[in-house]
C-alpha cells in the first residue's frame, strides 16, 4: 500500500512519498509535526488543517460552496454573505459555463512570453472545486464593492485557502489564475481563510449546496 507522509512543521512543509524523505525534513527539527496518511487527500488536508483557534473579527464574513455538473460542465457558486456590523445576510448564487458563456474570459494570465486566457469552460477543469473557488472570488469582489477592508471566508474545500497561502502548489492555469486573483486584491482587503470542520458549520452550508444543485438542474 502506498503511504503519504505529511510534514506540517519541519524544514520544508509538504507531502512526501517515502519515510526517509519525510525524516529528512523532521529529524532533529524542534517540535516537528508529521503524520503517515493512507491517501494524498488525507495528507494535504492534514497540512492545511486550520492552526488558528480564535478567528479575528472582520468587517464581513462569507460561507461559500459550489456544485459542478460533470455532464454539462456547468458549475454554480453560492455565497451567504454577512455584514458584520449590521448582521444583514445576503445570498449570492451564480451559474457559470452555460452554453452562451462557455468562451467568456474569466482571467488573463500574463507571463514573460505570452498571455493565457482562462474562460469559463477552462475553469471547469477544476471539476468539483471550480464552483467553490469561484464562490470565493464572488464573495471577495462583493466585499470590495461594499468598500470592506477585511473578510473571513468559511470554506469546505482545502484548496480554497491552500493555493493562495502557498500550502499547495498552484500548478494548473486554473489554480494559478485563482492564486493571482487573490494576490491582486490582497493590498485592498485582508482575507482570512477558515476551513469548515464542525458538523454544525457543514450543516450551515448544506442549504446553499441544495440551492446550487437546483439551479444547475434548472438549466
């Protein structure tokens, strides 16, 4: 059986495929934290697991989720947005990659030699992640449109926070585009990522998931 060795605190944080490579990072390192995992997903989630126990107050919060339809490649992004001062709650739901918008550009990634356009259909290559990642973008843009300077994103998928925080490598055009978006706004708004782990919080977004599913089925 293939095991994965997750190094959360060591010389170099990451997932390793052999015990020897893991021990190179943790042996002799003060207060090293590592774990043997039976899957890559388990190892990645262990590394990303929230290290903060107390959330700092932000001007707004957003519970986000998404849904992806593998048959049509359409995806839905859902946000429950709360204005912290007034406690006013607003719901945002948007469908992407409809037949008329498949080629609509979402991002343009500039490099030294070329410009790569990521359209709605390209972003669907993230599959089960595309909806929630897009929900994060919707929530941040909505916060900016209301002149907020800080937001807490409560998310269910580790990649939402792991890519922009450099915990996971952004090695596709889609994940790179998302990471660059976060980098482009970080001087305008302080973003606090928090992965939902409690049953109560997961139930909190279940209604949003159902609404997103209904929206996709209606197309």
